[in-house]
């Protein structure tokens, strides 16, 4: 028996506490693996709600897991709470005004992401208790989504081994079922070691690590023409070898991000980029050391769960924004370019007919847009557990990802309404799965089919550990 209305009421009953949680986390923006205060907030809420809590989850001090219920299927709700550097911004204003402090800001809306996920998990816990149904709910508090691949490390630790389905969401401009498109991504450092010497008096004795970096970059830029069109390769000079042009640079490091449509293609592309590095070392008489920092897999979709999510979105209807929400969103919209706004519609695949600054529809499931494809560590979860994500409108149409405008809108009325809506959408899918074991069976069969040819292998080499950060001394 299922009662979606009942769990939505349970979401509403606790809404205020979780809106406050989201706003508090907004106000303590912490980046990858430094989320000590944010995870403490989530841990305190899990305990307050009566979950059985595992701190320092998977050996990651800023990860937490809470479980409730007994017997039945295990339903995972995934939350995040990491911020981004350089996106500090005052809330509820439509002009760029960073706050004093460390410069971090919630420019991807993970303050809402984590809070809504924890609210959905709490409502599910309360639902299980009220109905006496067998079933377990787990809230996974996942740090370092931005560049830290924490979920991929957690998958490698076996965190999702006995989970039946996983549900999550992401704040967005348009409300829809996530299309499950993302790129597999590996971050690697290439450190070249040569020999220093006087660049004028004894250049023949020097072996330049900087030359090697430059030649590697040239080689990779030629490689671009001969890789699949949806590959992405970018690099940043981490260490150019020094500031003295009259010294042959003995050490230099370049960091690469190598992205492919799927994890199998990424492995092949990684090998070609490594070959270019080895070639550059050979040319320059230097040595190269290659260090993988992190890696994530591409997302796998799951048709049965996507259909279930869509039914819940349709039942909820569009996010119920009000006039004040639209008024602020219109002010944000005035800071955006026409291209930004157009891109939002193109991405969602819906025509730009209305002039509303906030999404007033649920994008039909069959509509395929031109999604902007990045990478996410939800990808690795989706390879080992049937996984579904909603995208829920929380900010003005056209707001670019990772922008001060997202930070500015992170505590506004639209953000709060989107947060509650997202919790209901996730809770609704969980109730569907509890009521219908067939849904879980079909979602598992779907995953088995998608991974039949290439079973999951962690993209992270066994010796690579998460780049944990020290806990700051108490003030
Ligand atoms: Zn994000």
C-alpha cells in the first residue's frame, strides 16, 4: 500500500527546520574535504531526527551516514554540502557583492541539495515508523562533489554494496528528470624532473622540465583532432619551474583533466595522454611522474526510476513560486545575457515562448534538450546502484552554473520552495519503491543490462586516497 500524500505531509511537517539548515550551511561555505562545520550541522540533524549515525564515514571526516528502519529494501538518499571558491556573494540582491571572508560561496546550490535530501530521508524514516512497513532509509552526506570525487571513493569502499536504489536531485533553472548525461573524468598531475643549470653559461648541461610541459601541451593539442568529438581535455600549470629565466627549470608540473563520454573511452584516452607525456620526457631528456588525483565515471540512467520520478513531478506540478519569487528572479534575470537565457531553454529542450523568469512547467520526460555536459561523482553510484536524479527549479531561468547569481539566490523564497518540492519528489519515488518491489526489480534489471558489456571498475587506482584536509584548530 502506498500513500504519497502521507509522506508529502510528513515533508511539510518538518519543512522549517530544514530550510533553516540549508540557510545555515549557505552561511558557512566550505570547499572540498573542508566541510567540517557543514557536516556537523547535518550530523546534528540526523541525531535530532533519531537516525543511527556513522560519522567519519568511509574514513572521510566530512562524510556522514544515517540509517533508520528495519528489514525490507535499502533506499539511499544522497546529499551534498560543499561550496566553491571565489563565489562568495551577499544573499537576496541582484548585484555582484562578495561577502568579507574566505571568498567561498554556495555557487552550485549544494546547501539546498543536502538539506532537501536529508528532509526526504527524514520524511521516509517517519513514514516507515508511521506505517510499520519494512524498509530501511539511508542518508549519505557526501562531501567534495566539486572536484573531490568523494562518492567515487565511497563506492570503492563498498558504501553502497547493499543498497537497492539511490535517489538524489540538483538545484536547477528548469524542473525535470535528470537526463543522466555526464562525462567520465580523470584528474592527473604530470611532474617532469630534469636538471638545473646556468641557462647562458651551460645550457647544454641542463634538461628543462618546463620544455617538457610545453611539449606535452603541444602534443595534447595535436591529439585533440584525433579523439572522439565529445572528449574534453584541459590543463593548468601548477608549477612552471620557477621565476628565473636564467636557470634551466629542473622541475615542473602540469595538471590535466581528461573527460570522455564513458569510463571505457576515458581509460583509452588517459593512456594516449600519458603516451604524449612520456614522449615529451623522451624529447627533453627528463623523467615524468604521473599521479592520478581523482576520477569519476559517467552517469548511467535508469528508465524505470526515471519514469517513477516523472510521475511524481507530474503529480506535484510546477514548483509553486509566488509573485515575490518572480520579482526577485526578474531582477537576477536583468544581470544575465540573452545567450544565458537562451541556453537554459536549449538545454531543457523547451521553446522560449513565455517570458517568466522562473520555470512554471515540468519538462516532459520524452523531451531531449542540448544538455551542458560536465562531470559528477553521482556517476559512480549510478554504476553500482539503480540511481535517479531530479532537477528542480530553484533559481532564475538563465542563471549560469557556478555563478555569483546562484549564491545570491540560495536563500531566497524560490530556493526554499524548490528545496521542499525536491524533498517531496525524492520521497515520492522512495514510497513507490517501497510499495512495489517490481519497481526495484525492474530498475536492477535495467542497470544489469547497461553494465553487461563493461562491468563497473573503479576509475580510481587502488593506491590513490581522497585528498583529505586537516581539521582547523578550534577558534
Ligand atoms: Zn553541483
